[in-house]
C-alpha cells in the first residue's frame, strides 16, 4: 500500500512537471489580514505555532501561507496540510476551494492541489501516530498541522518533521495552528509558548530548530467579526468558564484538568416531560471480550422541541459488564424500556429506536438487531470518527446553553458497577476532563452522541 501511494504521488508530480506551467500564480483571491496573519506570511522562522484563541483565522493563515510559498518557489514547492481525522479535513478542503480557485486544480481522488506553476499541496489526515510512517521517504518543503491541539502527544508530528527536505535548496517550513484547551495543550505550551515571549523567535537546542509563537485571537480577525458579530457571544456560552477563557483570551495556563461538563447546567425542575415528540436511546458497546471486557452503556433521551427552554432530557441510563456475544440478548429489555418511556411521556411519535456506534462489537450488534427486526441505526460516521475530546467540545455549547437537563429518576439512580455503587452517569459525564486516558467513558460517549443526535447539525432522527 505504501509503495502504491508513493507511485501515485510520483505520477502526479511527473504529470504536472511535463505540462506547460505558468511561472507565477498572480490571480490570488486571498490576502492576509494585517496583524498575526501578515506576520506569519512574512516570517522565515522554520517552526511556528500560530493561534491561541478561537476565531483567529488559523486555517486561512496556513492555506494562505502555503499559497505564498507556492508563489515564491513554484514547481519546487511541495506541501502537506494535515488534520487529525478525515471528517475534520472537510472544512479545510472547502475553504481551500474558495482560496485556490483559478490558480490550482483539485484532484478529488487524491485530495491534492496542482498549482499552475507546478507547486503541489496534499490534503491528508493523521488519526494515528503510526500513520506518520506512511510518509517516510516523501520530501516536503512545507507542512502545516491544522488544530494541532487535537493530538495529545506530538510523536506523529515529530515523525513528519523528518520529511521536510529539499534537494533544490528551498526553505523547509513547519506550521502548527492550535487553541489552548485541547488534548495537546500541555506539550504545545511547553514547546512553543513558555520558552520565549510571544512574537519573539527562540532556538530550541534540544531539537536544533528555531521556533516562534505567533498569537492570534478573535479580535485579530476583523473579517469574521464584521460578518458574524454574534460569534463572541456564542463562544461565551459554549463551554466551562476556564475553556471560554482559553478560547477567547488565548489563555494557555487555563486548566484543562478541570471537569468539563458542569453538573449544575444539567439541573432544572427535574420533572420528566409530561408530553414529548419522541424518545430514543444511544448505546455504547463493549470493545473487548472475556473477563476484562469493557462496559456496555445505554442512555435514554426524550425530545420536545415545542414550548421548552430545554428541549432534551436524559430520562434513564444503564451500564453493565456484558460480553459482546451476549449484547443481542439485552436488546429486548432496552426496547421495552423505550416503549415504557414513550407511553409514560405520551410521545407523539413514540420510540424512534436505538443508535449504536458502528465499530467493533457494535457493528455485529447492528447486524444481529436488524435481522431480528429491532429499530436500530448506526451513529453518523462523522461523529464517531471524532476523538472523545473533540466530541465533548462539539456538543459543549448545548450543555452550557442549558438545552439538556436530567430528569429526577435518572438523577437519583444508583447502581453497582465494577464494585462501585454510585450514579455512574453523573460520575462519568461530570467527572470528564479533557485529555483523560483510560477512564470509564461509556456513558459519557452515549451522552455526547445523544446531544448530537437531536441538537447537533447531524440529524439522525
């Protein structure tokens, strides 16, 4: 597979080199905004972290930075822009079409831009550090890691650094964009932010490279504020106070060690809906089998969009230690609970079924359940492809705007699971912290999937 990828990439390079290419790309539709974007474009420091706050124009900055790199070095410019997952890359590709129209041709099958002057830019993703090995042997003069804070450790990024080389003497550049508050906050802060004042280059003797941190905040993005004046207000209601400080002020010392979902925002009158549009469940299945298999969790939701400040309600939950082969035997109980809840809440559309992650044992369960006539659906792949931290960030606004509450039966529920007697739903959801590793998260996953189902952009209902 690696040999095939290299061969295809080389064929495209040879194809564009053989065609008559223009010496320059002058019809540029993008110009850097004064301030941080302009500073990035003009800097020749080889390793730069750009950003520090939401809305700072980070993606535009690296797309535009490569555009200038391609303008300067033509057919010798070889670029690579990466996001953590393929779905995350979609927005970068969309924006690149707006910025590169007329100066480059996009090859959809290879996610590659071929510029009129011979420059090449590949758009890729790197969801596992080991995937960086696939790029060994490549030669790049420009690498941009967009939203580097989604990588909890820099190992994969560091491997890619070895592909920065040019036999033609072209300056090789590494550009990272990030906000504080993500899984990679600590390593980004220690590598780029704390060694030197912002805007002042410094030499990292351990890595033998000159580095620079260019802070960019929402107030530097005049175009965004002019076109979307409500953006800052939405950010203020999109997460816990420490994360809002990180997003708006670029506070790299904000504590990602604090609990992410504040329990107080789940609390209301706690009376279950008397009437609702429908009820549904989200199920997170065990991955492992045998004595040490993971938990399998289910969270039940009720949705009522009319006349409610909080249209979504967590009405019940459960978690069990159950072998993957036995999951199908639990399905009748889950659907009985849904029918009971639909009847109690006078759901106009009744139960709309169970959503299950289409991975590992969940894929098998989906097949088995459909064969037996159960109303089950796969959770949108765009959501399941996200990491746990990104899913939490993705739905945090709904939580902090008070759009979801917990009903009294779910709040009061206590069960014994793996030797611990507690409300495991509250423990997992309200005890979650960004960057947590190896913590129980089955009910947390159900919660974030469930919010995206009824409140998010991706409607599954």
